[in-house]
C-alpha cells in the first residue's frame, strides 16, 4: 500500500499567500466593479531593467542557430564570476565563483537545503518569518504537532517591539538557524555587531546559519552588512540565499543563487565533519538541471554599469513608496517599522490581523498580508509591501485613511 | 551540532553523467587536438523549433512594458489547457488541465515526488533505469547499504534480453513502482496489454506507478500507448512525467510537466485515503514558484500546427540517426535494441561497460554512456544516443568500425 508522508497532515493551514489570494478572489467575485489595490504579496510591478531585457533578446536570438543543451547544473561560470566579484569580493567577502549555485529561486533553495540535514536536528527560526523555512521542516518531520499557534519541537526566535525586532540568541542549543535580514516581513535589519554574535554562537555550537539576504538590494544604510560573509568566521558556519527577484525584478523570470562556502561543515553521528558544498552539489546534480541560458544572460546584465544604474533607479522608486506608506501609517497613529532598508512595512494593527485584513479589503479595497501567516508574533500585525506604482500607493493610502481613523478614535475612546 | 542526512553516505558513486563528463574532460586535456564525438548524454543538437522561438521573442518583447510577476505555481492555464487537449484528450485519455503541473524539468519532478510518500514504503524500479529514481530514494533513506552493485531493500525489476527488456511483475508486494517507456536507457517500449498488467497490479495492491513518458514523442508505432492514462483504471494509481526537453528541444530551456490525477490516492497509517493531487499542490506551493512566463509561451507554441510540424521533422531527423546507428552496430555483430520508438540504442558490448567506454573514447574519440551507471543489468551494455547531427553520426560510425572489428574477431576466435 502506498503510504503518504504523514508529516503533511501536521501542516495547520494552506500556504499563506494562497489563502490571501483565495479571500481576494472571493471578494472580487462578489464585487466585480471594485478595483482592488494589492499591497500584500511582495511582487514587483516594474518590468525587467532594459539592460536585462536586451541581454535576453540577444540570447534568444542566439538560440535560433544554436542548440541550448543542458547547461551546468551549478550555473554558467559567466554569471557565477560576476556574482562573486560584485556581490562579495567587492565588499571584502571572501567568496569564490565555485561556491555559488545558480537556481530557479530562493523559495526552492530555502525549501531544498534542509534535505541535507538529519531528521532530528533542532531548528530555530524567526517569529515572524517567511513560512517556507518552517513548513519545509514540518514536511520533513522535524517538528511535532501544531498547538496554540506553534509546532512543538521548534525553537522560535521572537522578534517583537520589545527587542526592536532583532531576536536574542536561543536559550537552548540549536543546530540550524534561519535568519533573514533585511527581514521579511518586519523590514528590520541587523548590524554587523548583532550578526557577529550569531556567527560566534554558530561557531561555538557547531550550528549552521541559513542567512536569507533576498532583500539586500534595499539596504540604504552603508554601515549595514549586506552579506553574512562580511562577518569574520561566517564561512565555516553559514550559507546564504540571494535572489534576482526583488533586486532586478525577476520574480516571474526565476533566477536566484545560494552560496555554500567550501569550508562549511556538517557532521555525521560519529562527529566526523563532512563538506556541505559537496553534499549540495550532489543534491543539485541529482534533482536539478540548471537555469535557462537566456535567463542567466539576463541576470548577468544586472551587473553591467547600465544594469546597476537601472536597478538603482527602480529600487529608489520602490523605496519612495515605502517612505510614503510609513509616513501615512504613522500619521494614523499606528506603530510601524521597516521601510527604511527594506521594501516591507510592518504595522501593529492593535487587533487580530485577519480581521484587519478583511476590514482593509472590504472597506478600502486594499490587500495587505496578515502577520499571523508569519507566526504567532504577527498576530496583531500586517505587512504592507512597497512593490507598487506610486499612484496606486497614494490611492491606497487615501482609501485606508477614512477606514482607519474611526478605528483609532474608537480605540482612543475605549 | 548540525548533523547531516547520513543517507547521502550510502550513495556509491558520483552521478553517472558527471563521471562521464569527467573522463571526457581528462581525455580532452590529454588530447587537445582530437575532436570528440559525444553520443553519450541525451542532449538535443537542434535549436528550438522556429514556432517556439517566435513565441519566445514575442513574450520577451511583452516584458518590456509589463512586469512579469510571479505566475501560478502550477503553470499558466493557457499551457495546461493545450497539454490536456493535445497530449491526453485527443488520445482518449481523461486528463483535465487542472491535473497538470508545469515544472522546470522531469528530473526535478522525478526527484521531488518521492517526498510525498512514507519513509518505509517498498520501492520497485527498473534495472537498468534512470539513476535519479533510485538515488533520490537513497537520499530519502528508503534503501539499505550498497552491496554487490545494488542497494538493499529495493526491488529491482530486471530488464534483460531474456524478457525482451520488459520487466515482469514483482514477486513480492511493492508500493511505489517507477516505469519508464519508451525506456531510458534501453529504448524498449511497452504495449497496452503489458501496461494494463501493471495498472491492474497497482490497483490490486494499492500501489502507485510513476510513469516516465519523457520520450513518448519518439514512438512511431501507432499501436503503442503514449500515456499510461490511455490504459483503463490508471487514473487512480498512476502519475506521469512528461517533458518538452526531448520533444521540442527544451533541454536547456527547462520546461516539463507532471500529471497527478485528482482520483489518485495515497494512504495514511490508519489506511485512510488521501488525495495525492492536494499533497503535490501543497508541496509545489511551498517549495516552487512556477516556470518563467516566456518559457511557457514557447512551450505553448509546440502545440501550434507549425510547431507540431517542426517538431515532427526534428524527431524524424533524430530517428534517421537512430536507424543508422542500429544498422551499423548490428552489422558489426553486436546485439542492439531500441532506436525504433526511442532515441536510444542499447548495445550488448560483450564485456565490461566502462572498459568499452574507455576503448571507444581513447581509440575512436567517441563518447557513449556505460550501462553500469543505469544498474547491474547494464554491466555489459552501453547506451548510444541518436541526438546528434547526421554527419557526426556517420563519422562516429566510421571511427568505431575499425576499433570494434578486431574485438569481434578476437571474441569469435576466443
């Protein structure tokens, strides 16, 4: 009898963004004339930078006369070398091209990397956090049942107003630590001193950090680290996720990469060290066949002088949205963080997040993302995304104001 | 301490094609002037069909003014509807568009689907067979140690000259069965009566068949089934892999699909049935973000009248190569099968496959794939691929003849 992976039965709800999409679809079916402004899912609204599109067209033309056979599973050297030089070596981070694995997305990488670890490791992850980290570990059987909003057996690293949304080191030993900075969903950032503490912790405990830097392009404070590999000692205890999705607008184009340093170690049950890079290479060679050639050429163009300039302009545009959202929300008297070095604004709604989501959807026709979907610490929060057209953000803010002002007054009176 | 998945330590050798590539690279470094003819890995040599390329260019142009945000994780309806109509409904197979999941490759799908099943199911797979089926189950811990060329705990379905390379039903109960027809590497095909036996077996035993039909476009015998869903009763007990790689030349472009019928069931430890379609949808929504829009538009064009005609011509071209290879190899007195409804020719070399591989590489400058990499039944076989330019195939045959004739004579004398 074909038996199922029963860990799937532990998953307590459908994937956050699918649930949001379902509610929005129901609303739109009921109100076909109402234009809904989507400020929920972090999806880009700008086309690819012209430099990337030009590289794309050129590559597709090449394909008219040349068979694009299987490429290297790890990615073409032309792209990996650009990544290593620009994203790491130029910032003093000692990462070589052969430590970079090009992939079809950070969601895939984040979901797949846990396969390399034992079933019984202790996992620590941020609450709130990107659901993929947690759910892929649930599917792999590293958690117990879901009770009171949390899975048993997981160490939740709470990020709340009390700790300025920077989690403290865990009180108990953990083995695999997911950190995401600039953070999704809070928009919080970690400085080098904070991050050094985590690297030191990982070194002291033979733990591994999965550092998700998908939003590093939004960092404006020059003093903040953009990569964990800018921190001394990280090469032995960290892997890093990066993506072209939010920087160069590749969300639907699918290109990302993961950095697995050759000095990174994992251990067998005898305590013998093994090379994580070799294991990941083996995994990818067996289950993955690389990224489309033309997509890698387009990604390469993101590093050209024109590409870099165009990306900077697009990011500036999104960050102007973030400034506006943060200002307007704060003016309504709601506490909000993020939006300074990240495209997300995290708002304390003062009530249940799904209820707030429904209010905004039904009364303002605006979609936000309920913080509940990111963990228990998000129960009273929503995430608003700066990926939008400026005029739409203005319109959304104009619609939100009359809806939220009475709530604020009622709260003040109550 | 971050412990590893120790199942990786059971993997007995590096991935077959990497090992071949390494030997070829070593040879080329030592003989830089020798032109090597690659008849090993099944990679296309023709550019994309012009209809697909035109659709591609059009889609990339669209992207200049439109943000290509995240697409549906399951694939765009425009493509899934074409697939359902042309590949299934037109042949009387009852498959709907929402049972199709578009992916970045059959290797990924074949590697990922096993995540949905329990750790302790009994797996049956063809020997010889595509290594990904076996190795992903090794990584997941469903096998014991590697001993005498095989992993303990796996049921090997032997495909040999004695059974005309069509395996018999297993003697012991199995839960998950991998079948690939037209077969990689042997090129053998299964007729409807053979396949019906397997469907009946799966129904009688609540087993599941993973049917890999990546090479269905090469079937020329109109009486052979192209899909397992042409067989009555298969909808409840089978999933099917399909790919645009070998049909429309998408190997480096990355587009495939898996069919998971809504009536397909898996069971929990209480014996309660669960819907496999829902589980796969949950897996994909959590770990995958869909395929690039322009690639799906190019795949859609494979179903246009021009696209279908162009693909037919390319396949005819490859099949002329297959005819030539089979004729020449047979004329050398070696037993060969395949090449009639498949792009692979499976050759009984009469000696160790890696030794034969080295002889062909060093004496003829021709690369084949050692059958050993596909399983113990391939120990004395090599696979030759018909994906090539006709002139190259002719040249390869001319070079092989003088190398193999003395061997034949020695064998005859010995």
